[in-house]
C-alpha cells in the first residue's frame, strides 16, 4: 500500500456549523492544496454540520472506484459518496483523482488550485443532494457552483466549456 498522509483538520469556531474534515493524500508527485483550503471551500459550500473525508488518489484507485460504484471503466475526476447522517448533518466521502484533475485544469487553462476548489465544491453540493442528471438540475447546480466559487475568488469554471 502506498504511503499515506492523513490529517484531521480541526473545525474552526463558526456560529451554527461544525465541520470535521479529514484529508487523505495517497496520490504521488502532485501538489495538493493545504488542509486549510479544503476547510475554507467546505465551509463556504456547506449549509449544515458536516463530517467529510476528502481523499486525493491516483488514476488506478479512481478507475477502480468508478468501475465499482458507477459501472464506468475509467478514472474520473471526482466522486462523491454521501452516507446516512443524523438530521441536520451531512456525512460523506469525496474522492479527487489528482492526475485527471491536473490534466483537466491544464486543458481548460485553469490553475490547479481553482480546479481543486471547483471539484471540491461540486462534490460538496452532491453530498447535499444536488444533481446534474437533467438540464434544469444541471443549470441550478452550475449556477450555485459559479456563485460559491465567485465568493471564493475563483473564475467561472464553465466559461470555457459553454457554447
């Protein structure tokens, strides 16, 4: 098993919400944002108390998880796994595939930091029940992503993709 860095990020006191966030980095050779960045992104996107694990993986693990849980045989950029939680709490895992994320950021002319932020916010919205399976849902989710990322100082993640 590859070397693993895992850090619990203690929640900062913020009225009304608690955040327990664990960052696991098992991908090698890619600069990963500091735990404080993930905490900031989560606090911005979450509307309730949360217990979240963010795992940054390589292509093989992302492909294995995507094949097992979504029946798609390729490494995907992000996966979100919500779990049952007490009322008023969000609980789940986010898996970010570092090599795919880096390749996408480069192809879209984005910084890695901006793309890490986007995919983390995207996954956090999924953990809260947002989806993009239908056009109307996709429009609402994208609008919320743009709003949250703008609040964080990042550009519109869909600007270079839209027709």
